[in-house]
């Protein structure tokens, strides 16, 4: 799977996050899909600083939550994915 393929289907992942946990969805919806290599998907949240302070959901991007999003992405996209945050 390529980064472009993941980008085309990323809304499916976000839709599932919204269905199961709105706060988790809020924490990840503004991540830019920056890179995908060897099963590692890098999300870049540097642009999220353009939002008001109230939009800082970095606390929700803890390791266990990142693993949860990785599992959801893997289930939907059908390929092993480990998400890392840039």
C-alpha cells in the first residue's frame, strides 16, 4: 500500500474513529498523513497549532491511543500499520 492509497481511504478511518470515540476523532482528524514506509505511517500535527488553544488534543495522542488508531487503520485498510506522530 502507498501513502496515496492511504490518503484516498483515510476518511474511512476517521469515520470509524468518530463512530467509536468522538474525542479520539477530534485528536486525530487534523493530522496530515506525511509519510508511509515499511508499515509506518507518520502523522504530522504541526499545522494543528493554527487552531485556537482549545483545540490542543495532544493529551489524547498518548501511546495507547495511537496504538488504538493504528489497529483501526489496519483493520480498515487491510495492511499492517504502525502510526507515529511527528
